[in-house]
C-alpha cells in the first residue's frame, strides 16, 4: 500500500503544471526555483497564462501558495499578469491606476507572463507550491460621453476653474 502511495505521488509530481480554467484565465505553465540577488535569497515562480474568457480582462490576479510536506499552506503571495504588475505595488493606488488607463487590458486569447516570489528569511520551510487564478474582472466599456472630465491641477493640488464659455 505504501508503495502505491509513493508511485501515485511521483506521478502527481511529474504531471505538467497546468491550472484549471478558472474565472476566464488559465495558467499554461510555471516553474519555481531558489535564486539570490541584492543580498537576499528568494524562491521565484515564473509562468505564462492565457485569457480564455472570450473578452478583454482588466487584469488577472493569481495567488502563489507555498506548501509544506503535508500540503498545508505555509505562505502565500498574490501577483498579477505582467502588464498589471503595478497593481501589487504597495505605494500605488490600484483604483487610480485602473481608472487612469495605465494598466493595459489583456485581450481575449492573449498570453502573458507572471511572476511572484517568497523571501527565504520571511517564509517557513516548504516542499512545493501551487498557482491559482483568483480574479479576472472583465473590461467594462465606457462611452465617450460618460468619461469624467478632468481639470488641470494647480501647483497646490487643487483643480483650476473650468474654462468659461464665450457667452459668459
């Protein structure tokens, strides 16, 4: 019986790393390895995903979970497709980034890379990891007449008065 469990475990480890089509995006492949740089050691996971939703996505958010020998999650990190990586930067406001158009949508059927990492000094020992798609919001088209008008800003951060019409 123990032999059968070992064989099944080996088969699972040899299976191609491919996440199920979740919420309109599919992880096509991923690979993780220990690396070092800038005086730190980290486990870096890189991979490719595909938009399988049939429509544009604002972004694809993924969760990478580090697993111990019993399959228990000991650490996790959230990341995004390559063109939306700025959404994970703590000092930036994700809502403002999305509203400004600085995050390029992912077209239907497009493939893109992703990456995420765990710092060795902050992560408990783990033997495996998994990647899951956790969010894939659809791009909602905005009509030209619904777009908010933005006013130029003064040096002190307040908006300038709107331009006057010729009749005023």
